[in-house]
């Protein structure tokens, strides 16, 4: 296999050809950075965190495929992934994940000690999440914690502190992650039931669609509360109201559990994260300066 083909396999393994995961990890981190800075954050902190998000999501995908290398061949959506198809070995995948994680760690070394210390549990969560579906009834909740850890790290990097707001913002993001990843899990539900792994879509049973919408609702309610606590202006609430409209549209996609439409709903959450961020950024730009 020539170098170009090998690089293509690495790109597929890291899912760089499918950036939705990067975006869903990026938006809550940006919410945190903008709240921490009360507007535009330090440029070097922003660059470090964006690059770190790409690296850690890529490492997480490699670890996920390593953990699921015996499961993915039996799932329609994942059977052609590089490890499932036998295009790359376990040792090579582990070396790649280690290299990506090391690069992410080197990126944050110029930042303060608190940010560096927080990178340890962040790495632990990213590395262990793929294994939770074997024993945990709600692995999407564990993913929600992992996907929320950019928030305290952003506050630490920007302010060298961990104010109470971070825990509320992490809780909001936790509900959002459970919502969109449960919609994603509905796509694989028939295959997952045959294999015997655990997901929130299976745990919720016939209430899976209701569970998705309740989690979306909790996300919006907590974000509204954050707006009150932070004395945000109309731009912030406009962003949340647009997000509500997008979430209602997602309900029309998932209500009949059509696998193609559920996957479309999952992808659609990029827009939810984006409009929430746009509301935060515009609010600080217009009202808080």
C-alpha cells in the first residue's frame, strides 16, 4: 500500500472526512470560552483549543474503532470502517491514538497549570468512553461528560478559575449530547440489539423519541437559566429560540424512527450548536461591551 492510500485510511480512521463530531465537540467549548472571556477570548487560547478539539476528537475516533473492532463488522453503518474492514491493525491504531493525544497535550503546555491538570481527566474520559457500551445502560451520558470537559478547560485557560457557571453549562451540554447521541443510537438500534451492547436508545425502549425531546427540552431550559444568571440580552435569547425551532424540526425527523431521518437529525445538531454560539457571541458583542 502506497503512502497516499495509507494517509486516506488514516483520514477515514480519524473521521476527518466526517467533521460532524469535531463540530459537536467544538460548539460547547466555544460557548465556554466566550462566557469565560465575556466576549472574544485570547487569540492564542482560541487557536490552541480549536486545534486541540480536532486532535482529541480524532484520537477518540481511533480509540472507539479499536474498542469496537470486533463489533463494527456486524453493524451495517460501520462495517466498512478501516479497522472493521481489516485495512489497519490494532498496534498501528494504538500508536496513532497515542500520537494524537500527545500532540494535544503538547498544545496546552504553554497554558496555566490548572488547564494542564484538567487535561488528565479529559483524556481519561475520551479514552474510556468507547468501552462503556459493554456495561453501562446510558453510555451517551458518559459521552456527554467527556464532550463537556472542554468547558472547564476553556474557563481555566482564559481565567485560571472554575466558577460555578461551568457546572451549569456542563449540565446543559450533557442533556444536549444525550439528546443527539440517542437519535444517533436509534440508527443502530436493530444491530445493537442483535450484538447485545447497551445504548440509551435501547434503555429508553419505546420512549426513545420522548427521551430525546425531553433531553433537548432540559438543555434549552438550563440555557435559559444561564441567560438569566449572566444577565444576557436579546441576541442570546434569539439564538435559543432559533435552536428551539431547529429542535422541533428534528422531532419531525425522528418521530417515526426512520433510520435515515434519525441520522439526518443527528447531523442537524451542528446547526443547534452554531446558533446557540452565535447568540452568545453576538450578545457579548452588542450588549456587553
